[in-house]
């Protein structure tokens, strides 16, 4: 899914780490061109916690 790739690119380029799930959700909500259901599907996979880089987020979400 292109939106998931775009979200990962966003997590790698535009997030400041460490980041909580809420921080990541706030960043996803800034991506107005990504459909809400895609953002929700991604965030439903991310467990609560603190992440130190985009790869940790991807792994926690089952994308790696």
C-alpha cells in the first residue's frame, strides 16, 4: 500500500524521537492526503509505548 510506504517515509524524515504512540498519531493526522481509514489501520497496529526510531515503529506495527 503506497500510503503505508508514505507513512514510513514520514516517520523516518519528519518525526522527532523518542516518540510515544500519541506523538506518532499526531504526526499521522498531519498527513491530510492519506485516507483516515489507512491512518487508523496503521495506528491500530502500533502498540502503546515509546519508540526511538522509525524501524522500531515498523517492527511494532508488524511491517518488518
